[in-house]
C-alpha cells in the first residue's frame, strides 16, 4: 500500500515505524528537516520537507498514486486542508485526519466530502480521556480495552506474590473459577512473550493479558493479585484538553481536583467543571500537593504537555503517599524505563491513537485494533466468505495455521461469546478476536481473513 503521512511528530513517527514493518511504501512530510533526517536514519522511508497542505509538496510526496493519506500534523487546519486538497485535486481514496480542537469536533457536518473531505476522524484527546477513565475504573489493571461491542474486555494485569494463583499453573484458573469464562491470551515475562499451555506457571511480576466479560474482570484479576481499592479521590495535573476531558468524565463519580498554572486556562476550567476543585499552581509543587492532602489521595494523574513535568510530579506524588500515580509520557524510551517503577502506569498517547488509526488501515474487514504493551497487537476481524473462498470460514480453530505468537482469544457470534475456541468452527460474519505478539506477522494474519475467489 502507498501511504503518505503528514507530520513526523510522535504519532506520525510511531505510525511510520509500524507500517514500514508491514511492507508498505511510506512517505512522510514535515516542515522540520532535522526530524525527517533522524527518522530516516532508523527506518526505510521517503521524506519530503515542506508545508503538508501545499499541493506541490503533496505532488512531490506522490499523492497521485497514494492509497491513503494520514494527516497527523500538530495543526488541525493543516490536516483539514490537506485532506480536502487530496480529495479535490487527486481523488485520494482514503483520507484520515487527526483533529484536536473541540471547536471542530462539535460540528461533524464539516468532515464529509461536501466540506473538508475527511473519511476518518481521529481525536487523540478523546481517545486518551476514555483510556484513562478505564484505568481509573479498574485501578489494578495496566490496560483495559474493549471488543465485541463492549461484551468483552482485554485486560493486562501484573501478577503479584499475594495472588492466590501466582506460582500455580495456568490451568488452575479454570479449576478455581469453573463458573466464570475467562481466557489468558498472553503472558509476558521480562518483556518476552511466553509460549502458553495448561502447565505454564504464573510467576510473580508476570504481565498477564486475559479476555473476560466486564462483570468478571475484577474476580479474574483477584486470582493473581490483591485488588486495589476503588479510587474515590483524584488529582489531575494539567488542565489542557486531556485534563479537562478526564475531569469532566470523572467529576460525577469521583472527588476530583485539577491543577493548572495558566490563569487564562483556569477561568475556562472553572466554567466548564462544575463539580471539580480547580487549583492554580505547578504540578510538581511539593507544598501544594501536601496542602491538598496528597497522602490521602487515591490517584494522581499527570497529563500536562511536558513529559518531564509529568514524570517528576507523579514520582513526587508517589513519594508523598499517593496510592497510585499515572503519567502521560510521549517519549517511548521514557515509557520503557519508568513504567511499573515508582510510576504505576506510564500512559503512551501513541499507543492509544495508533490502534484507532490501524483499524482503518488493516486489510480485510477489521473492526478494531488495539496497540498493546510490549509491542503486541489485538485485532477484531470479521470472517467473510465460505470454505471455498476463505482460509478460516468452515474450519476448526485448532486446524488453522496461524503465525507463531498468534492465537484466537474469542469469537463473538450475534449475542454469543465463545472463549473455549479450539474446537469451534468459524462461521461467516463471526467476529474473531486475535492476539498477535509480533507485528511482523500481521500481514499473514490479515491474509487469512481476506476473501479470495481463487482459494479452494
């Protein structure tokens, strides 16, 4: 696939690395030549330095032959204009735009072909707000992601020594909880995916990914760790779009305070957040945190636009006695170092945003894609065709040859969820939820779910 990415920031760069590894032809456009040079040193892509909304720059990038345009610059206006130019002048089949401003998002009629010609709209702030809200709802989880119209959730949890089944075989889960359907789809130990079997032993500090219905999540997590008490008091550091959105989503169910240093922003927060205490100050102000009883606060969430401030303020809050701390961190190298240390969860905006982008890029009928911890991916794909045109329809799951590190975790069929899938025969229109531990196998998985009239 010929793909043009506009913007070589964190999201654009991460997306380029993901898509290049899947044998796509990638061209990336940015105003900063230094950013492009640094990116080109690590991955095999074409780069164009220039204004992303210029027709001449888009021509130089190969827009005439592009299958897909992904506009993720830091400017909403640039992204919108670029999509409109791609549609009007070059008839680009699919245009994706990242939009941050609520001023635009409040008017969906702006994005059709009669206006800015955006096929898919991505709002990082909205995605992150939803992501953070789920982590606060399930405070013992490392990730919580939805599948099958929210009938299933994929949850990542760290096994602790105090868990009843920590140190026991994987088969013990079903023995201990015979009336609850749950399926472990991956275990990472020291960042390496293990080969799973009934006798696989769960060791302390393993990261376990499992699928379960929402009402069973807490019970399943409790098998591998003592659960954290539900948080009631929350301090959010940073009153930008993410902080505002998170506070607004939580204010009716939690006691929320928000810290912001910009006086002009404080007025907006006070106006829009009727049940939130708005505080003027710096996120890493030790005295302010002490005065606001950080030692009695359940959750501290640092979401300013500065990684270093988020990391430092979260570490300070933890040392002052806050029970759980989360920090928004854009630099991937920082995430790997700090996650699970003094900072309980480092939230990667790329992880949340890229998954939403990928579901519109994957071949075949892909309903959802989630980028996971450790570089893995979870996909919800729809099976089409019949036993003559599909490599999966009409076949038992255990008879399908999947790439290494890939397995079917569940099948959603109308109102039925099947987790014991090994002997299940895949039917047309089944929603198949797959876990892929290595991105290099994504293309092979996609091909399995593509209808091929030549396949017999």
